[in-house]
C-alpha cells in the first residue's frame, strides 16, 4: 500500500473513532461545540479530503475517502496539515 493509501485509511479510522466518541459524549449529556480537529502529515490526503472538487485517482481508496469527506462536509471534522499548524503556532 502506498503512503497516501495508508494515511487515508488512518484518517478513516480516526474519523470513525471521533464519530463514536462524539456519540458517546452526546448520550452522556456533554455539549459538543464545533468540529473535531484532525491533524495529518500527508498534504495530499489533507487536500483531497478538504477540497470538494478533488478527484480520486484509485478506486480502492474510495471507501476511506468518502467516509472522511462526509465527516468534513457535515462539519463534524476539520482536517489540517501539520505544517499549517506549525505556521499558526509561530504567530503566537
């Protein structure tokens, strides 16, 4: 599996875990404000899942891509590249 495929599968697993945790917290009555922040170090995965018009090149990545893309489109997640986070941290 390519690095892109591995990172995409990892993003899908993290997405599933965040959805489960948010559901558990809601059932316990904990208010949840805003999206969950996911950090990725592969810029290709971050761009492909963040930009709605991006095209998927390999069909076997489709399930992971659509799972992550749906969570981002539903405003449950926000995905950032770690280099962007470093830039944000440098401003403060």
